[in-house]
């Protein structure tokens, strides 16, 4: 992961789903605004997906699950940035299974995080 400093974090797209998804879930464990900025700044370069796609992912049910993974890192004693880095690394290490591919249309073998960020981008375009 690219080390982040205060100067490297820029304002990103705001959450559209402040009650649920990542933003709503992480509020129970960390500062929402800081967590949102860090998650956006970490997921976008890791997946190579557009910022709007990352926002759509974080606003989704998958974003809620991602927040749960970040919270697990916080419970283990990691800093917020380290917990987000660990969650991104874990989700990038998993791959889309054949069953998930059949159910969602996401290509089999694609990194899980990239697959679901892309899936959320496509679903937003369809809606």
C-alpha cells in the first residue's frame, strides 16, 4: 500500500448512503468522515476502478461487510488506516468463485474487491 499522509488525502465523493453501507456501519467503530476518506483513497488505486464505482461499492451491502472487516481490524488493535489496508489486502487476495460468477456475472478468478466494485459500478449504470 502507498503510505498516506495528511497531504495525500484529498476530498472524495461523499457517501450517498449515510445510514447503511460502509458509512453507516463504520460510525459505530471510528470517525465516519476519516474512515470514508481513507477507504476511498485506498480502494480506488488498489482496484483501478473509478471513484464513483468505489463510492457505489461502499454505499452497498458489500460496503457494510467491508466496514465489518475494518472493524475487526480495529478490535484487533490496528489503527484505522492499518485496518483499512488489511481489509483491502484481504479482499484483493480472495477471488470470485465459480458460484459467485454464475450468480452475479462477475468473471471467475477476478480479485473479490475489484469484482464487487466493478459490479456496483455496472449496477449503478443499469439503474
